[in-house]
C-alpha cells in the first residue's frame, strides 16, 4: 500500500496513471510530512503518506500551479526542456509559456510568434524574460503565502558580470524579493549528492540545452571551470543539417529533438533503432516521409561529443595536481539532458581513460540541487 495511490478505498499500482500531466494539485503545509507528499487534487485523488517522495513529484508538470500552501523549499513548477514563450505580435502580451508554447514552434499564425527569451543560458530578450518570470511567479503565488518569492537562478559557469547583473535585475523587476545566482555545475554537484564542502576534488560536466558547463569543485567553491556552446541545441542543429544534406529533407528543431531523444546515440547499439521522420522535400517542396536509423547519427553526434571531451582536457590541464588525483579516483559526474544521449558516458570514459558516472536523475540534477540549497539555505548561503 505504501507504493500505491489511494482513491475511494481502492489502490492503483502506477502513481503516474493518477497524477497526470496538467493535473491541478492543491498542497497544504500539513500535507507535507518529512519530505513526503500527502495531497488532494481536484478530482479527489489522494496520495497516502509515504507513497510519493518530493523527488518523484518533480516529474509532474502542473500547468495550473498549486492553489494551497507550499512547504518552504518544495518544488511547485517544472517547465521541462527549452523555455519558449508564445506572444501576440499585436499586443506583445504572452499567450503561452513553456511546453505548450514549445509545441507551437513552426505552427503559429501571423498573429503570434514563438520566442526563446533565454539562449545559451543568458538573456536574449530582456522584456519577454521579465514577462515570462512574472507569469511563473503568478502561477506559484496563486493562493499561497508567497507574495514575493526568493528566487535562485542557475547561470552558466562562463557568464560575464554584465550578464549576471542583467539576470539579477530582470528577476527583481519581475517581482522577486530576493535574487541569488548559482553556477549550473555547482547546483548539479549538489543535486548529484556530492559533498561540496569536502577538501577533495570532484568534476561535474553539465550538458544542458545551450551550454555545457564543466567545473572542478572543492571546499564549497569552484576551482576551475569552463562553459562553451556545444550542448543539446547543437545536437539538434547537427541532426537538422544531416537530414537536409543526406536525405534532402527539411525538418524543424522540434522534430530534430524528437529524433535525438528516440534514437540518438554516439556508439553502436545491439539493436538498430528506427524512426519515421516527416518534413519538406527540398527538390519539390512537398511533404515526404523517410526512415532514419540510429547508426546514421553516430558520426554526426560523436563529433560534437568529441568537442566536449577536448574541453574537459583543457580544464584538466588547468586543474591542480592534487585535485586531478582525486578526480582520477572518483571519476567524472555528468548531468543535464545531454547525459541521456545513448553511449555518451562510454564515449567520454574511453576518450579520457576515466570513470564516468551519469547522475541518477540527470535531467533534474540542477533543480534537485536548488531544492537542497533552499532547504539548507544557511548552510549553502556562501555558495
């Protein structure tokens, strides 16, 4: 019973069938006990105490945010993937944000346009970024005790001081009472479960959407770091280019991302994977379907992963020998959506002759790190 969801005195074995995408969840302080969630949804769905940990709740993408109270440090909203905003071309008001806006890419009429206000981890459109944050704040604040939230923003390791100030300013102007910055690899290290305060070296490679961030962490700080723009977006662009050059087919970013997720690999698989891809045929401009195999993408994606390996080498060259010795013993931790690319751990391990460990929850490692930081704010305040 502890692993089930309770509804009308009946147990359902698979919680994901009950707590679905888009469900409105009301949360009250008394319903969160010892890190576990006990809540009631609009359709009287009840989670028994101990049945779902907060970590598992992170996977629930709630389109309508909690209407009750939130425990300090709990995660109320996760927008997975690239942040996209759909705005009206006439009024410049936001129409959709997040996953719904992402599905609108390439499908909008002339009255709407889709914008990515954050590119490569930095602000590309200040005004739209502010509106997007206000939208998130309104969702989180709806019916809660949070009037002006404390906000922690993860930024790439190589962000400039000017870009940092821009992030802080837009966060405060959007309605935050306090704004703090933390570098992504540091948040990922916390989320992976590394004790960052130990006097030992750990290397974290966070392969995100816009950037790959590499950091050597020790004694609560970043010793050496690097941030460069070879990550998920570059993987998608490479797939778009390959399909156009090899098959004379034009596809969009969303289709390329789907291909990457479903069959993307950097090493031969025991079983060949295939996917049907639809796009516009270059030679006549008409729609066409092709079959793409996983083996076709190995060379294209491996080239980009090799660039990541070379950047890790550069960071090692700058790392003090004692810390390098620690990393040799412990290996490298990789996180971020890019860590889910099939065979990437083996590829990096073979290229560096080091142990490579993929985070238990690579996609949410940074978010989980922020959750730990919020719940232990005084301990991590200097980070």
